[in-house]
């Protein structure tokens, strides 16, 4: 996997395509030129990264739903106790 996206750029509307690997950093993105002989290698790995990120986001959503249900079960399981204070002990 390559942590980045494959970007196609054209200098002219009907010109030849140039490919870059866009790699995000903390402040901005860094672009690396991809030669034609490397294109398929990076295309496969960038697609794997995209698939991995999507799977991780789905996993986070499922975990949140599970945690919500478990907390609800925990609250319903506990018996409410009232404590009386004052003159009517």
C-alpha cells in the first residue's frame, strides 16, 4: 500500500497525461512524479490504500454502534437505588 492518491494532470486539454502520487503531510500535500513504467505499480498500491481507508472508516462506525449498545445494556442492567435522607428515615 502507498498512503496517497494517484492524480492525473494534463498541461493541455488534449495533451498527454502525467501522473503524480499525492501524499498528504501535516501541512500540505507532496506530489511525486510517476514514470510510465511505474504507473501500474502505484495504481494498484494507491487503490489498496483507498480500500484500506474505507474499511477502517467502516470499522470505526461499527465500533461506535457496538459501544453505544453495550453502554445502553450496562445502564439498563444496573438497578436504581434511592436513598432517603432527613426526618423520614
